[in-house]
């Protein structure tokens, strides 16, 4: 039964697809059938390692394009101290970027380095033909195979090795992108980069040092240790970040080699003005996150309007922060405060009615230790300061301009010790003037014992050029008692 | 303790000479045949392997040099291209000089199938068949068939990933229960009928064509890793031709079991 319905479905499919083909053919003939485009001349393809891409085809005619791709098995660095034996197209992961145009006739040379242990091949998704070239390109170590194909469909395509076990060849880094531009090339942009995600499975957990062998079990279970852009953790961060200038349009050729995981590609702080969905011809606009399937791609474009560092992530976000799927785009140029102001105000947030609320207070009426020395009080006070006061008044008591007044050389503090004690005990809000500058902010009431208030104030008074005024627990107790009761 | 080991050792020797009946002559061991299920074969059923003799070690560079001296038609300069491609003995300085950087006890590589076949013939031997080779190679130190063991497979897989193992000397990997060394971990090895495996190199297609083989082998989960290790060997065999001379590919000889 099942078999028959399967056959039926197949026949249906054939009918549908053959109908589809006729429709497409008619359409294509109006333009020009790429399969029939004549070629003029011959050239060797420029191949680039990520994040670089070769120059656009521009308005060049369709040509015979010779691609020389060498397969190299070599040890590389996954992240600091972690080595991995990568299998590569052209010595990089992802492999060399190939840029071609519709109508080109590609003469593809695949060369398997003699030191390699394994046979390899290549399946280019841009190929129309069985196996995408895999059968014709199956090559033993120390040998070379050549095959030809005509580029018919435009778009951004993945290529990968398809030798058994295919999952392992891909998991070890054997994938890359081939871009097929339309006649005349894609519209020019200011910056173009090559970004490709991949997941890796190692015997040791993330970050475990040494040479880490591939773990087949984890790969089968899709339990990735590393999810990275361009073959390793940090391939596009710090000094390796990709760059652009304010006002430029950036185009990213984004691929996903897998072997297993689908990418939710996102650039933090940017909206994609255009996405060539799945690397094809349909353009979506104003996209936040685009899905890049394993064995698929997308072209994203955006104009950078403001300077700063924009983070490229797989928005399956633990992959970004715990497995390595993080890159950086550094944009330089002038600020545009209309588009993005930066922080303009910072203050304490008190929800409605909180001024009447208090932290659960444990009336700390412990026995006052009168034997404690001043230096010990200051030391204890320092600890309280770093726990309680530091966030607003800052490490050197300098405060934060326009938000929190300074404690260093503070006239407000040094003028009246009682006001200082009151501020700690009861909090302080409304406009005050400190060293000639007006502040209108809120300090919350601190839940500290008399002893603790004394200690922290002694610390503050003995720092940063303040008056060294001594505050005793008794003084604090007196202020607490006088507190409007 | 030492005494206990000595007793066990002599006991093992006794077993090996009486029960298995190992003939150590010409550095070969006796492999008692049996039936096994290969990953690929003529069909999905079990394959019967007859008793045979197998070299303990792969043929070394020094041994091969000796062969070339006695058979000058197999020197680098004299060999015909249809019998060995341009990589034949490529690291040798000249017809009779090994590359001194690599030990004479390392396995000979960069030899074609024709060369390997003739070497064995000159010793009164022959190349093992795929089934003989695979049968002998599914053993580890203690078991005739260690393939279901994930550690055994992990060991093989990790070698497949390690570049440049061909510089190591013979005997540097483990000795299996038959007394054979280096079936895994040193170099690939030629087999008599290597090209009877029609692997197109398009693994997805191959998987499809041989689907019944996979199902036939039963519990899919348990054999996943085993299949992967074997897959790589078969893929390799499928990628080579008889005149290819590959840096990671050596050989050893086999022979009919003497009665």
C-alpha cells in the first residue's frame, strides 16, 4: 500500500515539476537562457579566505572560469589552547569563496594534497547535475580531478565535501560558499564580507585544552561543543573584527555549513535593510533576524548609520555566549545623536509609592563595641562602602556627573556631619548643590546599623581629601532617635 | 606477580601454538577463518572467510628496497606508468636510495597495486582479499570482532584524523588477537580486490543503493560508529586506481593456509 502511494506521489511530483519547468523556461527565454549564454575568453578564479570576498564580476562577459581548489587536512586552533584537525577547501574554514556569474563555464580542479589521508570530493549546490559534482570530483590523496559545469542559477550557494562519512567531512570544516552573480553583477556596496557558521563536536567539552578529536557520538546526537563563525572562536572579534565606516552599506554573505544546526543570524544593533532570503532572488526588507539553514545561505545588507561595535550572533543565544557564535563589526565615524543618543540620563528607579516602603529593617541595636580603633573602623567602613555606596559614588568618591554627587572633597559632606548621617539613615532626594553643581537625584535609605553607619562615614571622611571628621555610633544613634519622632 | 605473568604468558604461548596453531614462519600468522558481515559485499549476507596466513607487519621500506634491487623493472626510473603513477616511490633519492629522513622500518608507501602484487608474488605470497583483510582487522587485542566496541571504533576514527602517521615504524600500534600488528593506525593497505567495491564517491547515493545492507546489519544505533570507520576505508578504496601510488597507502602479503 505504502509503496503505491509513494509511487503515486512521485508521479504527481514529476508532473508538477515538469509543468513548473516549462513555465520557467518560457520566462527565461524572454531574458536570456543562461544555459545558452556564449562564453568569451578564460580566466582563473580569484579565491579568498574568510572574511574576504573576491572582486565583483562587474560587467564582464560570461567566461570559462578555472577554479583551482586544494584540499588540505591540517591542525588549527579552535580557541586559545584548543587544537583541532580541520579538513579544508583551500586551507581555511569555511573554504575559499568562489565568485562567478551566470553563463560562466567553470573548469573545476580539485586537488587532494599528497599528505592527506582521505579521499575527498565536492558537491557545489550551484551545480545542476547529479551529486552537484560529487561523483566526478572524488579524488584520492595526491591526485587531481577536473570537471566542468555551466552556471545557470544565480544566488549564493553552499559547497561541501560529500565523501563517506559525509557528516564527518562537513563537521571537520569542509564547506564554503560560491556566489553566482547575475549578468552585470550585484548592485555595488561599500563593504562585503564572508561569514559562515559551523558546529563542531569534540571529545572534550568547550575550552578543554589540547588536540581535541572529533566526537562522532556527540555529532550524531547534535550536541555541539562549539558553534562558531569562520571556523574558530574569535575569528571575527577584537583585532579580527570586520570594519566599516559610518554611512557605508555593508553586505554580508552568510552561509551555514552545519552539519546539524540552523542559524538564527542576527546583528545586534542593526536591522537588515535587505535580505536575499536563503541566498535566492526574493528580497525581504527590514529584517531583524534571518534564518540560515544548514547547507544554506543568505545575503544581508544594511547601512551603518552610527559608530560602535555591532555584534554578529546566532540568536540561539547560548551558542553566541557559550559556544563561540559571536563576531564583531566595528564601525567608525561621527556620532549621529538623532539616530542614537547614547545614555543621556541615569538615575535610580523607584516604582510608584516606594518612598514609603522600607527595606525590612532589623533594628540593629547590638552592643556597641567601643574598643574598636579608628583604623579598624575605616577598614570595616571600606567594605561597607564597596558593597553599598560604590555603584553610585564610584571607587574614588568621584560620583557620576549629572547623576550622583561626588563624596571626594565634598563641601556638602564636610559642612555638616549630621546632614551626612541623615542622608545615610533616611536617604536623600530633591535638589542639592555639591561643589557648585546642582544634583536632583534620589539616594535610598540604607539599612545599616549605627555601628555600620559610623564606620562607613569614617571611611568616607578619611578619604579623598575630606575633613577626617570622626563619627561615633552614639552620634548616629542620636540622629536616628531625633528622626521626627 | 612476575611469576604469575610468566605462567599466563607461557599458557598463552601454549594455546597459540596448539589451539590456533600459529605458524610464525616468514613472519606470518595463521588466521582461523569464519563468517562475518561486512559493511559492503556481494550481498547483505554473511561472508565466509577461509583460513589463511597474513603478514604480522606491513612491508617496510628496507624490505621493499631489497625487492627493487632484485627486480630492477620496479625501480622508480624503469617502472611503466601504466603500472605506477608519477608518485611511485616519490620520496626516494634515486632508484636504490631511500629518503634518509624516514626510518627503513617504516612501512613502504607510494607503491601501486601492481607493485604490491608483484612484491608479494616474489615472496611466494599474494595480497589479501578485502574480506580477509577486513576479517583480520575487526579484531582487537582480545576479541576476534571488536567492532561493536565504541572505543575500538573511536581509536580507528582518531587515526583517520591524524595526519602523517606513515613515518612511524612498523609494530608501533597494537597487536591484535591473531598476532597481527598495525592494521589500524599506521597506513592504509592495498587489497587484492580493492576495486570490487563500487563506491561512486557520492556517499548519499551509495547509502541509498546499499540500503538493504544497512538494514541487514540489524541494530542501527549500535553499528553507527562501526559503519563510519568502515565507511572511510571503503571510501578510500573506492577513490584509488591500481596504478596510484599514495603516501598513506602501503601493503602486506597473505598466503594460503598450509595444511
